[in-house]
C-alpha cells in the first residue's frame, strides 16, 4: 500500500521538479534535497525525512515536460518516490526508466493527498475511495530496466549473466 503525499496538475515541468538554479548539483546523492524546491512545505517534509520511500506523487497529464534534465528524475528516485500520472513527457519517461524511477501511467487516476493506493501491473486500486483505474503498462524491456534499478544495473546484470557470473 502506498500513500499519496503530493498532488500536482497538468504540464508539470522539469524546472518545477528540479529548479534550474540547482543545475550545478548533478550527483544523485545530492539532487534529492532540491526536489520540488519551490513547493516549500513538500520539500521541507522530504528533507526532514517525514515522507517514506514508496510514497506516491499523483500528477495530471504531461508530467516532466520541458527540458531534458536528468536531475528531475534523479531527485525523485533519491527519495524513493513513485510517480503516478495521467501521462508522462517522453524524455522525462526515458530518463526515469534509465535511472530506475518507478513511474505508472494511469490516464483516469483519481486520488488526493492522504489516499492509500494499491498498485498492480495492470491497475491501481484507490483503497480510500474504492475505485479502480487501469494502467498503461511499460513495454517489457522498459519494465525490466526499472526493476533492475536503472539502465546501468540492468546492463551490469545482463553482462554478468552472459559471462556466467552470479549477479
């Protein structure tokens, strides 16, 4: 069960997720502190450790639009957040997959902050409202990369398998 901890609307840009003024900070260990920096209350809750990994951000359509900054996905991944959106911008989605950020595309999602969601490969059940919503699954190759923790761990695992070495 995952709790919705933040809700945003349509067309949330990468600049809203990870403001450009922090672009000098690129290390995945440092980017999380600036996650939604202009949403002070949410950012403070993250940085105080009040939000647990596996918590959900619910978004409207076109989440992650704008620039291709990888840090937008990195900062969310750093907190272990899950993004459930009606749709996700193409470049952000690829960055998220490459970094192993869990994203779920659910065009009809209805959820509010505080709702409890149960996420399955083919649907989301909002336990707070009793409603069920269909999910558009990632392609199997993308899902395998996400499950491996990102493109680098996925490639490492595949190489080890090819060489007959236990991963």
